[in-house]
């Protein structure tokens, strides 16, 4: 199995795990929720972006949707003086964008290492 095929398999597996684990309703502390969201937003898209260097941004954005929904349900949305709706919109787009950028950074690293 070559690297791109392994990355696509990891992407599907990651999506399945995200849906099962995050919607499963496990109760954790706020700090544990933040750590779970951070790992799912940064580490996972980076690895998938590295393995599937052609679609790093796309896969990163897709992998960021479920943790963003989880964060909206578990973390406070009133920050920076925004309303609940405004804070939720900012949180959702910021988390998805962070995940996409993490996928792009994995993609850039893969291209840099392949070129060397």
C-alpha cells in the first residue's frame, strides 16, 4: 500500500472515529475536551495532509467539521463580547480553518521532503 492510499484509509478511519467518539456522549472535564479538540484539529489533519499530499487542505477542512461541532456543544461560545450565535459562528469557522491549515502544513512538509 503506497502512502496516498494509506492516507485515504486513515482519513476514512479518522472520520469514523470522530463521529463515534465525539457523538458517543462521553463526559469529560473541560480541559480533556480542549485536549481532544486540539488533537483532532491539529495532529490528525497534519498526518492525513502529509500522507495524502495532493488534498491536504480539502481533507483538513473536512476533518475539522466534527471537532468544531463538538467544540460548539461543549465549550462556551460567549467570548470577546460576542453573542452566543456570533461566538458560535466564529468558533466553528476558526476551528475548521485551523484544521484546514494543519492539513496544508502536512501537505507542504510532504512536498518538501519528496522534493529533497
